[in-house]
């Protein structure tokens, strides 16, 4: 699974497994360092998918804040859409 978050970088979750060992999930993403340069960060964990979803949610929240959108308005809209379905 590969996802690109515009303006932030890339994140990628890969799964490698063979019959003799437990599944290893790998989360890779670009991180903006203090120096202004992007650096790839890789985390190997069985929880890589959960970390990827959390990272995606944090980025979405930061982008909403930057755009001036209230989190309460976003939650209300999502609840309204959920109730319609």
C-alpha cells in the first residue's frame, strides 16, 4: 500500500512474510528535518498499518488547521454523512 500526502511527502506500508517467520510490516515516510531537507524514516512493526492510519489522521488535522477549518465542523459534517448512509 503506497499513499502520497500532497505537500507533506510519501508514506508506504509494505508486508514481507515467509512460512517460517512472523509477518513483518514496514512503514516508511518522508520527514522534514530541522535543516529543511526531507529524510526517509522506516519503522518495522506488526502495528505499521495502525501507525500509518494515525500518521494520516495527524497530517489531515494539520492541513485542516492550516486551512482554517474547525475540527468541530468537520466532525459534525462526518456525523451527518454517516447518518445519511
